[in-house]
C-alpha cells in the first residue's frame, strides 16, 4: 500500500500517539517480573530454550558483564510510528508483537545461560524542553543506585552536579568534549567564566538590569556574544545572545523574542 497523504483527522491523532508511547518509554512503575517473563517467553518462543530468567534492579546488572541488550520500553518511540500506520491503515502488523514487550519490560538482555530483565528506574527527570536534566541530583535513578547525570540533555560527571565547586576553569575552557565545556560553563555560570576570558564590551546600558553586551573569545569555538546583567536580587549573571545583537537593549529584547521597538523594560525584575 502506498500512502500519499494523511487526512487532517489522522494528523490530529499525532499528539495522542506521542503521549501514549512517551509515557510507556519513561514509565517509573515498578516492574511485574512474572509478567515480564511471560511476555519475553511469548515473544522469543523456543529460541529462549532452557535459559533461566534473572531479575536486575537496573541495566547495570548486565551492562557491566557486556550482556547483549535487546528489547524493552526504550523501543516505544519507533513502535509508536508503526502503530499509527497499523491502526489507521492495517499495515505493519508485525510490530504489534512488540507491544507486550514495551508495555511490560524495561531493558532485556541475554547470554548463553540466562535472560536478564531490568526493573524500571525509580526516577526520571526532565527540563522544560523534555531533555534529561536535574541540577541537584541524578536525572535517572534506579533502585540499586545506578544513575545517570544529565544537564539539559547532555550526560555529565556526577561530581559536577553533586558538587559544582569541583568544576575547574580548565573544565570550562579546555575539556576535550566541547559539549561538556558548555555544561561546565552553565553550571559554574557564564558570568564567572567570562572574567577568565578575553572579552570586549560592545555596548553598555546605563541601567544595570539592561546590562552590558560583551563579545567573548571562547577557546576552540570563537567569538560569542553575552549579555551581562544584574537581576532584581542584585546578583550578576550572563546570558548567551544572538551574534547579530548590536546593543545591550537589543540583546534584552531578543531574549524576550521581541524587537527593540516592541520591548518594554519590566517594572519589576527578578
């Protein structure tokens, strides 16, 4: 069957599928191990043989031993796509076999002797853009303590989150991973990092809450612009702004998605 277009009614179903299968993928409900064993046996059939089933509190239980990870609820993102076409057009029927696996299993792995089934995490945390993130603890935490630390979607060292004072200026400026440099700078605060860099003041507004527009030379990245401001609590911080900003006021307006003409300075700033 060749599908050339979708009706508006079908397009309107997208959010429902996104929510349903996202909820499956990030579920923190404790696993029903007996039910998980049942669906794994049904899915793999005779290929399971006489392997024993082993419950693990987290994927760490088999990742450390380099077991082969196969299926689980992490597959829900692509299953949702095929289920849309199955529900609406009756195609991709084979994918329906995956539904019990994603609904009742977290990570599943196997070797020659056993099938390993991991529990779901106790905690999963996201930022406002649905990226893995937690500024004061693990973004993912399992019952055995296995955890993942993430800053706005970028995995980072545990100690950076648990003890931000462990981050050095070398981490901020010269870490081999450029994305981790950005993370380190954001955790420490760009205002603190900028003081260690070569920068020029492009424009300075008389109002400290409008601030100063700076052009900063960042190692291995090049020139970037930042707005250094003082908030209502009298703390100084810096925000990255578009490179086309020419004045501090224009940079402020850009942060609010406005033109200079549209921008009105808030009377109360926090």
